C-alpha cells in the first residue's frame, strides 16, 4: 500500500491538457508523458506548435496526439470528450489549462473583454469537467486539475475579468471535488505566480521588476515548475488530496 501511495506512474492512463501547444500547458503535457500517460494535446489556433509538442512527446518515448479544442465554444465539449473516448478508449486525467487575459481597468473594461475571459477561463473548464466527469465516474478513477492563478486569491489591478475567472476556478474546484470524491475522482487547483511564458513576456519591464521584488525566492518561475506540481497531483501519490489549491509562486503569496 505504501508503495502505491508514492508511486508516480501514469502508464495506461490517458490525459487531456487544454492549451498545450505552448507555455505551461506544453510543459504539463510533457511531464505527464514522462510518467507514461498518453497525452491529448489541446490547441486552438496553432496546430503546428501542438504537433511539435506531440513530436517532443514521441522523442521522449511517450504517446500523444493533437486535438483542436476551443474551450470557449462550450457546445463542443461533449464532442471533444467523445472523440477522446472513441480514439483513446478512456479519459483519466483532465487538465483545464487553457486561458487568456484581456487586461483593462474596470471602468474601461468592455463587456466583450469580460465575457471573452470568463467564457474561456471559467465556463470552458466547467463544460469540459462536466463532460469528462461521466466516464471518470464510470471508471471510478479520475484526476481533474484546474490551472488558476495567485491573482484569483489576492486580486490584481487591471484584471477584474481574469481575477474573477481564476477565483471562480477555485470555487469550481472545491464544489466539484465534494461532488466527485465518492467516485474516487480528485479535483485540485494549481495557482501559479509569475511564470515566464508568452502570456507574461508582453508585460512592461518596469512592472516585471516590481513583481520580481515581491517574490521571496527572487526569480520568476518556469512552466516546468508548474508542471511538476500537476504531475504530482495526477499521480497515485496525490490520491488522498482533493479540493486543494497549491501555490507555485516562489513564496509570493503566503
Ligand atoms: P500562453 O503561453 O498564453 O498559452 C495559452 C494557451 O492557451 C495556448 O496553448 C493557446 O492555444 C491556448 N488557448 C487560448 N485560448 C484558447 C481557447 N479558446 N481554447 C483552447 N485553448 C486556448 O499561456 P500560459 O502562460 O502558458 O498560461 C497557461 C495557463 O496558466 C492559463 O490558464 C493562465 O491563465 C495560467 N497562468 C499563467 C501564469 C503565468 O505567469 N504565465 C500565471 C498564473 C496562471 P494556441 O497556441 O493554439 O492559441
């Protein structure tokens, strides 16, 4: 039993990672592949980069394929899960990672900016989680991991839409964790701090300097730092954890 608890082996498991063509999602896809999972690499606009991730998976001895999933189009969610089940014959791990930011101060924020972010980051996760829950309940095994953000816990200026979506993901995580626990499905969230990806690369240098000064560990994180925690949550070693929010932020929020 003790061995099973610490085992980090995902051989025979199928994982779906949304927004896995780059950044944090890409690192998560590769990390799950390293543990033996077969990975469905979600993308929305950049098929080439998603195919590159599949090639990287194969080069590391793992299996995977790219699948176009627009998480904003929630009507597609049941068909996406059906596709995974038809081809892969199972779905054990869902990582709701796809996300966007459309920053603006509240008084200037357009409805479109609000809805774009809420629909992509939160409603998209709701729809895929709902569709994925059924096969996981049947299998009596599942891992759902939502990529939130520390700003969902502490707030941030100019990001009312993004912060609301990320705080909403934490609420979704806890509610669904309680609903699905009896079926041996765990639902957890990861709240990254400042991670170096294309999402953060566009931020002005003076803001980056200010933010770095707030990080006790003194540097920005890498996508692999987040992926390592997701990999743990997906593994058997995390079987007794659900409804949790794990911060990966260099100590920024504590
Ligand atoms: P990123 O580099 O901008 O990558 C975003 C990914 O999401 C891409 O793979 C993109 O796909 C996909 N995507 C965008 N809109 C989508 C849609 N409608 N449907 C499906 N996929 C969509 O972002 P990142 O920095 O890796 O962030 C990944 C997640 O971590 C996000 O949820 C973000 O909010 C969260 N996060 C990031 C940080 C950070 O500091 N970077 C901090 C906290 C939380 P295509 O390439 O196909 O367009």
